[in-house]
């Protein structure tokens, strides 16, 4: 009932989800103010550092008394790779064998790093995916899996809670958001750029039709049938569900358009308990990752012999209309002025 009241415009779209959603969520939601999923010894708040501005919301500064896992809440085509690559340049961040480890979706869903088969527990996860280098106090390990913020993952919240309770680390979450119509177009364009399936042969007009079809499927209250192209940009719903059972200050929400700003990166470092580098060093980190990304994209487009996908104006207008109620719920949830 609470979910329906909060998200009246979209509740019926998720009516099938209610059949599989764990009862534990509703019990946790009613008492979430008294539940702290992180070890109390691992988090020392430095006053009320939660802020809201044009580039970030929620989050907090803290001092470490336990190792940290920096975890991406999402979303695909919003800048998670960029954030992960910049963070890897910090001397206290432990790089892993893969950016996306999928560990919080359950050991059976985790990727294979070196040993055959996924890790079966937290210790094996570190042994395999971080070369046995467990993070110490003052260090941060990365698992930047952009699907953690999807409806499909949030509805398996019980798995996540069990894994958090089994680990000795503090989890700090980062959600990076992009204007959702542009995100959807970029997600489809990535399929063509990477020559996935028959996408590599499609024209812009044919990609328009693909995305239009996915939009129509979603507006018929279907969250399957490949509609993740659309649902991944409905940020407010999974964020609301997540925050009802996790401390709000464990999540830092970022605006993709502000990832080049020093202020944004200082908040990221503080949120993870990392020493903040000098302004000059932060600029070097950002510029280096940007240049590497630019060269990589040139190579990919040359290999696929394609060009970036540009959606038609009529389709962009339809996408923006679809996302408008979700955007309004997002600003209300974050207590933020509009970011786009």
C-alpha cells in the first residue's frame, strides 16, 4: 500500500512484481529508521554531511574503521565505467579482475574472475577476484555492477541483505543518473556499436523502431520482453525501494552531467572515506580516463564500421513524456531541484 501511494502513476506496471517481492521488504520498510545494515564499528559520521545540489544528493562523509566495498547502484550508460576507472587511480583503491562482479546478486550470479565457477562466499570472492588482497582499514575495493539498481535486482533484496550481514566490510553505494531519454538511446546505440545480434546492421530509423517498440511494451505495463531499455531510466522506483531498507547516507546519487566537476569528485572520495587528492591530481585523473575512453570509442566504431546512433526528434519527445512522472518522483525523493 505504501508503494502504491508513493508511485500511483506506475504501480500497476509492477503488479506482477508484488507476487515475488520478499515479505521481508515490507517488514524492514516499516522500521527502516532503526535498521543499520552496516557494522556500527565501520562507520563514524562527521556530522550531517548530506547535501543536495545540482550534481549530487544524499551520501555522507565518514571515517573508516573497516574495509569498504564501493558498489555501483547503477545505471548502465550513465558513467559507471568512468567512475570506476577514475577511482582505480587512487592509491587506496584496490583494483579487481573485472569492473562488474555481480557479487551482491548472490554467489551463484557472481562472475568468474580467475578460478572456474563463481565464488561461494565472501572470503572466496576476495581470494579470487582481488588476488587474495583483502582491503584493509582505509582501503576501498570496487564492485561496479550497473545492474544493481534495476528492478530485477532490487526485488531480490533479501539476497543482498544476507550477503551484507555475512561480510565484515562496509558497503558504500553510488548511483549515477543520466537524463533517461538520452540513456535509453545510448543503450540501444551501444548494441549497434558492439555488433550485438542483428543490431550492428540496423540503420538509425530501424533503431528508432526498436526503441519505439520497447516503449510501447513498457507502457502496456510489461517489465519484461526486453523493456529494460526503458525501465532502467525509471530511477525513482528502485531508489525508493532501496532507501526504505538502507541508511540514506550510505547512498550517494550523482548527476552524470557533473562528473567532470572537482566538487563532484571530492564528494565521491569523502563518501568512500578516501583522502581527497589535490585539485591538480583530480584533473589529471579525469582527463586521463576521458582520453583513454575517447580513443577506445574511436576504435570500437572503426571495428564495427558504424556511427553513433542519433534518435529522431519524435522518438525523443515520446521518451521524455514517458519519463516525466518518474523524474518528478525522483526530485521529490531526493529533495533536489531538477537536474535535467
